[in-house]
């Protein structure tokens, strides 16, 4: 298994996940973070740390979100590792409230 | 040796979690890093000596002590703390000599946390399910001869209150020779309804438990979750025979079992010279700065379980470590000059201990353990005594 970042991260990118990942398996592009499934050790530290509930274990994803497993794998291979927290994207707090978080 | 709970706490059948050691090894290879093992802080070297030689001393001592159940009969043979059992099967040198008599059909685990599930799962697995893990050889031998058929996992709360994680609970779906059940007399269907339907972790946990409550037993071993029971006494003539519990409905019941494992929490072992927070069971600290009453002790910090108590995963502790590191850096500007140096202190400490163990020493031990394991088809066969570890480095 692995943990997977899903659509709630888009436009927020809080990166709280990055501070708790013990193995630096988070990658990043302009819109969101991705988990490298090869390096994730399934510790589960990131899922409760995400302010918008964007991270879930792969087996728990709803059928219409399963495609994020492939997206994470592919984008993690194409993007750089992020090892320290960044400032969230502009409008992140508004988006978090809109998501009911 | 390095790795702490990853080596001595994480269950042998959770190898993926142990891969975090690669991150520790990367840190160990950084310039300015020095591992000094084989030294007991508070005994071989005082905390004040360390503070005189270093700008900051960070305690990362974990939660080594098991909380006692505090009920009569706890001292009977057959009554153990779950933490001791975990340290034993993981080959901790201080626990490798313990003996666990598994010559009984029933075992009882008290507590509904992840450690309780680890103990239940290790007892529920067959030798074949454990043989290719890094479990200590002495433990595998005892477990292979186990007569245990029924494992009761008893907790005070209902399914909603259980502290174990859904991920740990899912492991029970994979057991080859054991059925997992919930005793349906203890619960009502309402007990499986999440109060927070938006919490995926809780929803999954309750759905797994509901599934277990509808299971019928066909396999040789059974794990049975018991909800809503407070234990009040352990009975037995010469050793543990029953556990007396009160259900939240008021009903009293005796659960038969030759073994009882208490798994009701852990606390940090006090370190000589460091103020202790008895209430929280950690080094007295305010957000990682060790305190004495209302005063901060200059240059002394805590992180991880010895700062916050035993909760959260490996990753949670990294976040916690970063927060403490930020406190260290913020205080550095105001730190008084040190009267001593690390090298001078180390030179004195070397004379006080049997052998200072360096990181390269550890890597020799690590390689030796891996070769021993390879002969047996295991990732490693741990050395379980300190003399054996030292012999491996030629000391």
C-alpha cells in the first residue's frame, strides 16, 4: 500500500504533510504535493496532519478517486522532493473553508 | 545502538515501517553528526556535564515504562506488561531473558491501542507467518510451541473509543490461521455507527469491527474483541487463571486465561537530573523546553514521546522534532558560553564505560546481523545481548 494525495490539495498546498514525513517522500509542483509510493513507509503521519483531508491510504480511496494512485506515482517521478514546509498557495484558507474543513 | 523504537517497538511483521532507518542513516552521515553509544545518560555522564559541553541537549528517550494496571493479582506469574513482551520478541537486551509461558489455551490482553493489537497479532500468527521476519530467534521458538487458541482483547470503551488505528486492525484480515471476532453480547448495532461520518479513519475502523462481529469462527485460533469492560482483579492460585471484569452495563464476568498482558499506556523513564512531569509521564517541558517549575532549564530540551507522551506515528515525531529544533535555534543567541567541549567530555566518558560504540561500530553489528539472518531467510537475526554485540565489533 501507500498513502496518496488527492484533489483537496489542489489550490491549497498547505505542506503540513512534509514536516511529518520521516522519509521525504513528498514531491511538489505548482498546484499540489504528491507521494512517492516507492519511498512511502505507510506510517500514516501525513493523513491527520493535512488541514484539508487530502491524504488517504490507497485502499480507502473511493472508486472515482483511485486514479490519484497513478497520478501520484507519475508526478512524484517528474517533480522535485520537498523537505520543508512552504507558505500555502494564495486563497488556501478560503478554499479550506469552502471544503468545510 | 541507534533506531530506538523502530528496532525494539515496531513489530517484526511491519518491515516497511522499519525502512525509516535509511533516513536515520542519511542523517548519521551528515557532517557534524557523532553517535556515542554504550553510555547511560544520568549514570555514566550527567545531564549537567552534557549541558556544560554542548549548547543544547535534546532528550529523545521515548516512553520506556509500561503503566501498571493497578489491580490486585497483577504480580501473579502469567501477568505481564505488553511492553515487556514486545521488547522480548524484538530482542531488546534488557528483556531477552524474560520467559513467557504460552502453554495455555487462552490469553487476555487489556487495552485497545496499537500495542495491544501488535501483541494479539504476534500471538495469533503461526510460526510460518513469523519465520521470515526479524523476530528474535528465542521468541520464534517459544511462539512456535504456543498452545494459545483464544486471545481476548479487552477494553473499557466501545468500538468508537478504541485507540488503535484502522491500518493495524486491517492486519487481522490477513491472518492465516486465526479468525477475528467481536463478542456481540458486549455491543449493540448502534456502537458501530460513527459519530463523525466525515472521519474516514473512524468509519473504516467501525466497518472492520462490524465485519468482525458478523464473523463465524472456523479456524484453529481466535482473536475476540471485548468492548466495555473494566478489569478489577486477576485471580489464580499459583498463577493467572481468570480476569474479573465489570461491563459498563454493570454485569460482572470472569474471563478465563493463563496469561494476561496489560497494555494500558506508557510513560517516559525519568532521567537523573531532569525534572519529571508525573501527571503527563514525560520530562517536564513547555513545547519542548525542559522546565523546572516555571523556569526553563537553559540548553535542555525534549522531543518525541518523551516530550508529548506516547501518541502519533513515526512521522508525527519528525514534526515534533522539527518544532524542538526550532526552539533550540531560537534560544541559541542567548546561550551562555560553554565551560567545556564535547571532545574533552568524550575523552573523560570513555574511561567510565566498557566500550563507547560509534556509528561505524553499529554498521559492523548491522552487517553481522544481516548475514546471520540471510542464513535463515530473515532480514536479520538480532544480537540480543550486549556482549554479543560487542563481540561482533571485535571489542
